[in-house]
């Protein structure tokens, strides 16, 4: 059994027809890298950097952040490490800086907060860029809703590069900048995002929350939170299909990416890169290894055309049988 597990860990996650699929890990701190490698992840698809901030009273400075990002970069031995800039606000508040927003999920969070707090953002960007020198680091921007936010972010990054240049500090000049697609507006106006960014990653947790207007933290409406809602499936298929057509790398890093019932569905939509909790990698890999893309193509299209929730579930069961 141990041997079998070990073989599974080092095996490539290819489909039966030989299509290469990448299974990456979601991490919260550099120490999680050990788990990611242990479970056979071939990269980090989402490093939620805001966890460096949570449960403490002070803010980590540039050096502390740099050491954390460098540790993750070096830990993955050249495999990609996608670090997301702070996704603070809403359910992830800074201690002592809790903002009173009447509607936090729609308020000053994530990239909005970073653009409003240039000092905080610049410090993180310096730490991130410095870490690119020590591995295959990519930078991911959360909660983008408009092209203007992309432009402002890219300007911040350019300015930070110039200040590092002036100080003679090395960094990867070709560092890839990607954006999270987790607001319906971004999914629907995808072309502009795909043109300006090097890669995209769908955050299904927020995409579902905003598409269905269901607070993901509110128990009282949890029963309405539905990844299989036709509107959600259409948005996902649209984003994955469009990105593939445009040749922009696309991944899914929300919970859906690690949940077995959705593995084949996402493969059928054209997804080739998944990012999930490390512990989910082996079972998702097992599912990928037993999937034939030609065999699931018709059924995934049928699911996309169905509009009755019961029918969608019935077809999904068939897809996973
Ligand atoms: C998401 O929204 O799906 C996501 C990956 O980001 P987070 O869960 O950290 O908001
Ligand atoms: Mg999110």
C-alpha cells in the first residue's frame, strides 16, 4: 500500500489519452511546502500571503516577507510558486484594523485595499520581486474587477522594479503577473484581462458567492451555495474556454478544484491546471489517471446545456460513474 502511494506521488497526472494535467497545492505559509511535495504537487498554485498577517498585532516588514517568499520559492526547487498579493478585508481582517464596512465582501478588500494603501502594497511587491531571484515565483492579484485596477497594479510593479534596479537588487525581469477571476464582471469581460495578464486563476469560492449573491461565510444561506448552478458552470466554461483559445494559462484554485465530483467536469471544460489543499492531490490525481477526455466530452457538454438542477446532478453522477 505504501509503495502504491509512493508510486502515485511521483506519477505524472496524465489522462488515459495522455493529456498532461498539472496538480498544484494551495498553501498558507512556507512550511506547507513539505506537505505539498509529500502529496506530489508539481507546484504551488496559490500561496495565500495574507496568512502572514493574520493572528498577530504587527505587520510583517519587507525582510520578513522576503524570507517567507524566498523559503517557498527555494522549497519547490524550481517548480512554480504562485504567490497571491494580500487578500485582506472581508473575512480576513487585520487585527486592530477591522474596518467598519456595511458590506465587507463588496468593500475595500484585496487589491482594492492594496491600491488604497500604497505603502503596504509597495513593501509586499519589493519582497515578492526580490524572491523571484530564488526560484520560479509568479505573482497573482486577487479580486480584480476592472482593467483600471490591472493598469494601476502593473504600474506599481514597474515602479518597484525601477527602485530595485536603482539599488542593484536582483529579481526576475520576466516575472509573470496573473489575475484571479473571482468576480462575475471579470469572467464576463475576460478578453481585457487575458490581454493584460500573463495567466489567470479562477477563485470559485468568491465567484460562486458573487454570482449567486450568497455570503460564503453565512450559515443561514449555505444551503443555497451551489457550484453546480447553471450560471456558475457557464461562467467557468466560458473563462476556461476563452483563456485556452487565447493561449493564456488558466487554472482553478478555489475549493472546486480539489473536490472529486468536479474533476472530470472541469477537465471536460478544458481545464489542465488545478490547485487545491495538498491532501486532496492524490485522490484528484487518481481521478485524472482514470479519465479519458474523448469519453467525457459529450457528457460535459450535455451538463452545460442542462438547466434543471436535478438533471445536472444526474448527468454528473453518470460522468463520475
Ligand atoms: C477563491 O475565492 O476561490 C479563492 C481561491 O480565494 P479565497 O478562498 O482565498 O478567497
Ligand atoms: Mg477569493
